[in-house]
């Protein structure tokens, strides 16, 4: 069930946004940065925060050492206290299964290492390149395909210009995707600086963010950020990442509403996850809730088979059966494309 009514969302249509000066005064960056700095948990502190049974803690320890628990307070507030089966909790709770080695699940499931260019750029598809803009995220999703990515070797450095030079020298590129990690972990000043550099490249038309932050840390969507996006000569696309309708509360709706006011195109990608969103009804609701807050479903990804994530994987047959049901209950424009990323292909691969 959606947790808000649309009429109650955000600033009224047509209202003017405050000027940047008042924004700095009203909304210092540290609000979201403070929340971000308090997003690290141990199994014990998380269990205490969410009243989880103690028996679960021991089984979490080793996995949590390997890939630490991270979740914002804003996200935790949408989890039902004491419910170990909560679909949002499952996305952040370390599991014993993560330690198992299963055939077919590897450290680099989509061939990112081979496609890496200098300076944190990844180009696999024509006309668009992806920039590893930041090495950090506001939440650690246990199924993440980049959980073992060697970020320290491959990411954008502000004092180096390799990535910018690459983008300048290839005039077939029209779109840059800021990804990560999460690009919105960067503060407003750094992001603005990066946008300045990209806006100067004449053949670039579109800047696209791939970010889970509007969902898990909506306080990050500061008015300063909104203004900067609004000012850009580039088309701005924000692809958020949400897997379950419970992730979309009033605070998320408000942040997204502000982006819409700034003419940002809003899309969503989800990952199909066993035990989280592998029900037709859940996915139907997700699409409708997204639409209510101004976001169109874009991709529904089959899991990238990264080591330690097999317990989230759904057999492809089950996924296609689920998708056929979904197709029968949604209008075409609310049906995300079911895709898999296959190494070496020139685009994501549509499954059905
Ligand atoms: C997924 C991906 C893209 C974006 O693909 P679209 O189909 O345009 O959404 C671009 N570059 C890389 C490296 C990707 O993995
Ligand atoms: S926010 Fe995205 S990149 Fe970060 S851990 Fe989650 S899935 Fe991975």
C-alpha cells in the first residue's frame, strides 16, 4: 500500500523554488552528511535498533565483516521492527549464505574489469559511457553486483583529467551516466564542479544519474542540488533504484517531486530478488506507487550473479512466469523491461 496521498506530496505545483542564497542558509549540507555518517552498523547494533532476535546475530558476523552493514536511518524507519522477514531488512541484513561458494557466481559477473577505461570510465554501449563517480554508497545492498568491485583502482579522480579527456575525444558519445557507488554521495560542490566540466563538452546532450540515494537518503536532495540540475544545459535523467513499494514513503515522494519541478526525467530500476519482490502483487504495487510519485519503471534486472548473492536469485523460468503475470495486470507504460546484463553484448538483454 502506498504510504501517502498524492495531494499531500511536496511543494505545490507552480510554487517558486527558493533562491540559492536562502537555500544555503536553510539547508546546510551537513544534515544529510550527518545522517550518512551514522549509517554504519554492526550486527549487534542493528539487531538492537530493530529488535531482532539475538540468534540471528552470530550467523551475520562473518558476512558483515566481509561487506559491512550500512543503512540510513531514513531507510530503517520503513522497516517493521522485529520482523526478520521484512523485505527491506532482507536487502541489508548479512546472511550466512554469502559465505558459500556456488558455481556460476563470480567476483565480476558482468565483465566490468575488462571494459574499464582510464579514470573510472566504463564503456560497453554505443553513445553512452558510465563513470564510476564515487566509491561509496548510502546503503549496502547485499545482492550488489559491485560489492567486490576494486573501486580503489577504478574511479573518477577530481584532480585527474583522463575521464574528461576520453569523453572530449569521442564525439559519438551523447550521454554520460554517473554511477558508482552512488554519485549523490558527492557533495553539492563536487557534483557542480563535475557538471561544469561535462557541460563544456559540446557533443554531450544528456547526463544520467544512477542513484539509490533519492530513495534511501532523501535529505540529500537539497535545494542547492535541485537548482544546479535545473540550471544545466544538459538533459538530466535520474534513474532511482527501488525494489519494493515500502521503500517509497512521503520523504521520498517529496524529494522526487522537487526533482520533477526541476524538469528532471525520473525512471526506476529494480532487481528481481527472491524473498523481497518476487510476487506479482508486490511488483504491481511498486509500479503504481512509482507512477504516483512521478517515476516510470525502466528496468527489472535479473540478478547479476555475483559471489555471495545466490540466495537472492530466482530461476529464469520463474522470473519469466512472474513477468507474464505482471504484464497481464499492468498498463504497458508501467511495465519495466525484464533484462539481464550479459558480458560482451552491445546492450542489456531483454528476457521476454
Ligand atoms: C547498464 C549500463 C548502461 C546503461 O544502459 P541503458 O540500456 O542505456 O540503460 C551503460 N553503460 C554500462 C557500462 C552499463 O552497465
Ligand atoms: S546502492 Fe547500488 S551500488 Fe550501492 S550497494 Fe546498493 S546496489 Fe550496490
